[in-house]
């Protein structure tokens, strides 16, 4: 039982170390930015993240549509 636990802890620790190589052993100490806005090629094509698209869509709705939507949610 104890051997199994130790082996499992070693395997988990090794996995964490291997997954975090870039974080632990670089000067930036951060995970890579995988969002759309972090990719220069996608930015050049004008693609944006779904969060920004949703905010833009909400901003362009008129007041009547926003009130109607709030009433449906309640």
C-alpha cells in the first residue's frame, strides 16, 4: 500500500514538473498565452476572442432589446 502511494506521488510529481518546464525554467515565469489575442497571425487576420465579440454585440444592442432580454431572464 505504501509503495503504491509513493509510486503514485512520484509519477504525479514528475508529470507536474514536465508540464511546468516552461514555467519553472524560463525568466518569464508564466504560462504561454494561448488566447486568440495572444497570437500575432490571428490578430493580423482580424480575428478576435469570443468574449470581445460578445461585448461588442451587447454594446450595439439598443435599449429596448436589452430590457427585453433582462425581462426574459427574470
